[in-house]
C-alpha cells in the first residue's frame, strides 16, 4: 500500500517546489489585479488627456500656419497685380507668374 509522503519529502522534490511557486504567483497576480487596475486607470486617463491636448494644440498651430500662408499669398498676389497694372486680373497675373516660373525651370 502506498504511503503518503510527509512535508519534508515534498519540500525536497523540485517539481513540488515549482508547482507551489507557480500557484503562489498566480494567486498573488489575481489578488493584485484590482490594485493594478485602480493605479493604471488614472495613468491611462492622464495619457489620453495629454494626447487630446497635443492633438488640439497641433490643430491650432496648423490652422495658424495655414492662415499665415494664405495671408502671405494674398499679399503677393496683390503686389503682383499692382506691378502689372490696375487693370490686370488676378487670373492673368497668376498665369503670367506660372509662365515665368516654367520658363525659368526650362532655362535651368
């Protein structure tokens, strides 16, 4: 008849030690889930908040840059129209500027 091993014999067995350590780690992990979740949630919220703020600031910066380029383009067009004469239309000036740019590109 098989005898039941005593505690000393079980602790000498490496398989038993490994099993006990694995079960202990698993139980500790299960117990730690609520703690990790309660700590992790504020970090996740802070990360999302920072990301949203970054996106909004980027949009604002892009809008300001776009507005600045539009203002600069309007100034250049007005300057070109003034140089070509009061009767020149914006379309004629743009066509002439494009033709000049193409001619310069061909010359290179």
